[in-house]
């Protein structure tokens, strides 16, 4: 359905939401009651249409998770490559300084050779593996001028720092190699899952494809119904909030009170509504997202011609000058978690226990998202895969 994944995230799951497997299975079973032939294996041993649908959905889900892993590995590889490049540049510069320090010491040795002074000590010093070890055992230091002593100190320092940076560069190169391996593995996993899904779909007959489309249509109708219910609930809650504000304003004018709380009278306090600045930023993010409708989903893509799910949400909020992390696993921690019932346009809606999908809430139970391979960026109910598929809602700014 989307893209990305890494170690278990810390996002908070919305309480009271059913598991996606139960919601999806229940909806699918209703759609298939009148088509019992589809729910049982055929005589030739082929899987039933219901089994194919579940398998394909699972494969797309798994591909989404693998895509998130791919995105995380790609981001890590890019950062590590920059670090390696910086370290190698540093090593090159330090090596140059080391060579210059060595040349200056060499000039002192040449001068000593011409004057016949301290030839053995200087030659021994230049050939020693550790100049400091030599100094500890000889009286050469007492024979050096101030400038010579400064040159020796500089040489020792440059040699130590250069060796340190070389070790860091070597370790970073090893880490980069591991990141590249992770990237390659994640990419292969995505490609394998998608290839298997395509193969399953290609084996369906025209009649089976038509029935599968009918099942999908019923799921969409149910999702639209749930979205409409949420829209009514949110509209009613907004009217109540506005009414409380009017009552509070009236009390203040009459001097009857000065409280500003939003207690609902049920023992709970509603979270405050987002401020005006959030609404302005959200409008920019939504305007960008709407302009992407119709562009294809491509795993690992961040625009401008195509997107995966988190690539789209990241790009949308970037248009509002808000920086989001690349993967769903990090985006879920990039804001404040709010109940689904209080979702506002611009909020991020995350799906599934593994956080493998995300969409941009636009209001009335709807979102804009990049659904899955073979699909395009579109508006759709947040209940498109059942109520239980919703993990959490996050307000990013």
C-alpha cells in the first residue's frame, strides 16, 4: 500500500480500533456470500478468488513495508556516503600538511648535513617509526632551535591526526558497504513481492477480474459510508465547540465568569483546536497534494513525476516550509498524536501496525494518498481498508 520500514516505531495506536485482518475479512465475506463458488478452491486446485484477493493485498502490504525499509536504507546510505566523502577529503588535506611538515624537517636535516652538525641524530629521527619515542631517549630536543622544535611538534600532531582520520574513513567505508547491502536486499524484496502479486492477478480470468472489481467497489462504498459518518461527527463537534465559545463570550461580557476551559461536561477535556498558523500551512500542503492527483505510485519515489506514500506527504508539507522525515516510521513521531475524531485537514493518517502507509487528511473522512503499485495519487476515504487499518493520526506542525 505504501513504502518504508525499520525497527518497531514508537507511534501510539488509536484506542478501540479493530485489527485490520478482522475488518477486511468481514467485509470481504459479506461481498462473497452470494458468490460461494468463489470462496472455495476450484476442482483444478487453483486458489479461490477470495484467497487471491487476500494474497494480493498481503503482498502489497508487504511490499509497502519493504519499501519503507528501502527508503530508510537509501537515506542512511546517502548520509554515510557524504560522511565518507568528507573524511576522505579531510584525510587528503591532512596528508598534504603531513608531507609539508616532513619536507620542512627534511630541510633542517639537509642544513645539518651541510654544516656537519648532529647528522646521526637527525637522520635517526626522520627514519624512526615514532618520533616521540626517539625524543624520549635522546638529547636531540636540546639541540633544536625554536623553529625546528615547532616543526617537529607540527609533524607529530599531523601524523597522529592523519592516522586517526584514516581509521575513521575506513570504518565509515565499512558502514557504507553494509548500508548498500541493506539497500540492495530491501529493493530485491519489494521487486519480488510486486512480481508475485502481478503474477497472481495475471492468472485470473476476465470473469474473475470482474467479480474482484465488484468486491473492491463494495469495499469502497462501505469506506465512503464510514467517511460520511465521521464527517457528520466532526461537524457536530465543531458546532458544539463554537456554541461553547459563544456561551463563554457571553458570560465574560456579563461578568458571570472568566474561565476559558473546554470541558465537555462529561469529565473529559477536549484537546484544543489547531491554531491559525497550522491552518495556513495545512492549506499549502493540501494545495500541493491536490496538484499531484493522477500521478503514479512508484515505490521509493519522492516526486515530482511520481511518489510513494511517505514521499508524497513529505513533499506536500515541504511546500508549506515544514520538514518531515523520509519514512513513515519517523513521520509518525514528527508531531502530536490526535484522535481520529478530531483529525484536521493537513494531519497525517497512518495505517497498519507496521506503519507501512500514510495519507494526508483533507477533511470529511477523506485523504489524499499514493495508494500502491499500479495506482495513482488520489482522494479516498481513510477507511479504504477498513476502520481497523487506521493506526493513528498525527498533526505535524
